[in-house]
């Protein structure tokens, strides 16, 4: 009888705990609705792993601007539309300032750099990074002069192609990469430097590997895919090679470090590591430095070079737009001096073209994932702490009320009736809120100066008829990238 009583009491306690837990969950509320999730598979049957943005667009029509999907066993809340993204990333910036990590990003970047870290690590590393980048010229005249110098190198390199058709992708990547390299590594690389070329080739290969089926599936089934062969394994291997390259540079810097005269971002970070040696909980370690450097290198190279590469293929399709840009360039800048950021305010049409390129290509349609930093109530729904968030950029940049006929490339989206430049709150290709891209200012300078310098010196001649140019993107897990193409640059 005594045993029976003990068992009875135990069962009553268990039932009570279950009821309390159920009541607690009911008090917090329900998560946003969404498609049925299956064990292990999650929402994979309702999502196209090779075009997730399009799948999410269709789900938003059924479930509204806030809904839940499952990547494998992980819940993800999708925010679809300008109002709901603004409410989250700007009006409730602190609550949505966490970094959600897709399994592939977590595998590649380890969660220790500025891009994928969270909490106190992220706060300290971001604060230090922004301050140090400003010290080394970000947002100042000195960095603009570096971009202008690199643009002159790029123009001369293009001129040496002697009007033959070629894919300018590598030239653009080299030029853009040299800007961030000069800040974090202390110097630009010669275009023929073997290590530099190998590094860029790895980045380009990774861009292509993102299109593979195994890479796309990794975010749904990371545990299984870790044990299977495929392109995702090569992607991981290439990223580790990039990390080894960075570690070599860090080791060279350590040998010649002069704390009184830091040469670049790595020197400044190494000095910070030395200062905090006695702090067992310091966020500043060699590992954090290598990952932060990789984050800056990848972000400072890939986004801007892809935007320029995509922009050139779009402009080939619309020679009449190129003519208008060149007319404005001739009027404001002429042919004899380098374009500058100050010229932008006097060149509304060119500025509109640059903005429209960024809007149209929709480089990161899903956005880099966020996460909520605590349990929150949002639009009547309960979202638990650490839940991953997709604050979608695609429906904002392609909003048909803000940008009529958004699937068409039209600089008029950013022009007033009188031809002056028209700003838009919906223009957020760099995201918004506390996780906005740290290099936004640099990217904007680079895109304007590089593109203007190219059109100042060359007219674009497509290798195919204009009407046959396909400007639709190749969609990967995270990014939209342009299709391969060739173009001839005809001196003006």
C-alpha cells in the first residue's frame, strides 16, 4: 500500500507539472501559424530548397505577414512585408538584434566573428570593429582616395583587353577586394599575386557551389549531410583554406607588431588581444580575430563585386540608360578626373540607376537571419527566445505600391517628376536596425565610384543581342547572383 501511495503521489506531481507547463504555454500564447511540420523533414515538402524566397512568397499569401516554417527540426518565423519588418528591426530593434544562424553559415563561420556571433561577444566585437574601421579611413576621405586609385587600376586593366569580349567578374572581384584588403591587411594585392588569385578563385568557386543541390539541402538536414559527400563538403573545405590564409597573415603580423603604430585592422586587434591577456573571459582572441577578419573580407568582397557584376549585365540590356548616365557624367565630371562621392548629389539619374540596380537584383532576398533575444509577444503571437527570424527583404524591395511594376528595371523608381532623386524608406538592401551591414557606407561609395568610372571611360557592347540578355538571377540559399556573360568595353 505504501508503494502504491508513493506511486500515486509521483503521478499526481507529474500531472500537476504537465498542467502547469501547459497553462504556462497557453498564457504565453501561440506561435505564428504555418504549414504542417513533419518529423525530421520539417517544412521541406512545402518549400522548394532551390528557391526558398519564391516558396515563402506563396506561403505568405496563405498565412499572412508573420508565419512559421521548420528547417528540419528548427522553427523559423518569417516576417514578410515592409511594415512588419520595420516594426521588428527598427521599432523593436533590441528584441530582434540576435543573429540566427542557418546550419550552413554556422558550419562555415563558427559563430565567433562579427557576422554570426551573439550577445556580449557580438556587442564588443562590433563596437571595436566599427571604431577601428573608422580609424583606418572607413567613411573618410582617405578610403575614398583608395577607391579612386583602385578604380584607375581597374579602368587600365579593362583598357588592356583591347575591346575583346570577356567575363569581367574576376576583374571586379579583384578591384573591390583590394579595398577591404588595404584596410584589414594593410595593403592591396597586385592583380597577379598568386596567393591573392588563389583566394579569389576559392571565393568564386564557393559562389558556384552554393547552387548545388547538396549545399541547398544542408540547411534542412545538417546532421545527415555532414556524413555525405557532395559540393557542400568542398564549400566547407574551401572556407577552411581561406581561414588558413588569414591565419598566416595574422602570424606574420604578430612577428612585426608595433603597438605604437598599428598598420591595419589586424594590428589593432592583436594589440587589443595583448591588452586583455589577463582577462580569462575576454572576447578578443586569435580565433575571434581570424573569424572577424574572414567576415570582413567576405562581406567586403562578395556583396559589392556581385552588385557591380550584376549591374553591368543589366546595363548591357538597356543601352539607352547607359547613354543617359554617360551624358550626366560628361556634364558633371567630364573625362579627365576621377569620380568622387561629392559628385553623387549632382547626378540624380546616375544615383537612381545605382539604387535601382541594388533594388532590382535583391541580392539577399531572405536577409541574413536574425533571432529574438528573449521571449516576446509580437503582433499577438508568442515567439520564444533564440527563435530564428527571416526578416525578408524581397517583398520590401519589390513592393508594387512603392515601386510600380517592380519586376521591371526602371531608374524612375528613384526619380521625382522633376528629375530630382527620390529617397525611399523601402530601400534597405543592407537590412536595417542594429544588425544593418557594418560596411554599408563603404559599399555605397565603391558601387558609385567603380560603376561611374567604368561608364566614364567605356561603352558596353554585349556579346549577344540586347533582347536576348537574361537578367533574372541564379538563386542560391541566401543570395541572388547574375548569370555568366561576356561583354566588350569600347573606349569612349
